């Protein structure tokens, strides 16, 4: 039995090669992805800061006050007016022959006139 042990210990054994782990195998890809993500984060921060800055500087500008004159037909009066979501105005005008609805844009120009007349 002593010889058997010496034979086993005298034999040259090939070194066992272990496969590298998945992290080590894909280390280059992981580095590239982390660099790409860092660049995207920096780009997003630049966009956010630029947007905030532009909104803050635009809010400081004073808008000029405009004055418009709306001429309605003689013998009529405005019975109702309401603002639109785009800064315009809708005006209801009552007259002898019926009602009219005028839609004005933000500049005060009449966009549309709709007449409502009682029928026979």
C-alpha cells in the first residue's frame, strides 16, 4: 500500500482551470454600460437645469398691456362674456332681433360671429 500512495503523490496532475464568473467575463460590457449611463444622467441634468433657467428668466419679462376697443352694433348690449382657455374671449350680445355670439382671440380680433335669430 505504501507504493500506491507514492505513485499517487508522484503523478503529475494537470491544474484545474476554473471558468471565470459571469461578472468577470462581461466586465468590459459592464464598464461601457456604466459610462453610457453616466453620460445620459449628465445630459438629463443639463436639460433640466436649462429648462428651469429659461422658465425663470421668461417669467421676469413684463408683458405689455394691450388695449382693444370692441365696437358692437347700436341698440345692443353685452349680456355675458367668458374667457377661453387660449386667452381669448366669448361675448354674448343681446339685440332687438336676437342674440349674437362673438368669439375673440387673445389679440382682441373677432374670429367668429354667430347670430341667433327667432324664427317665424
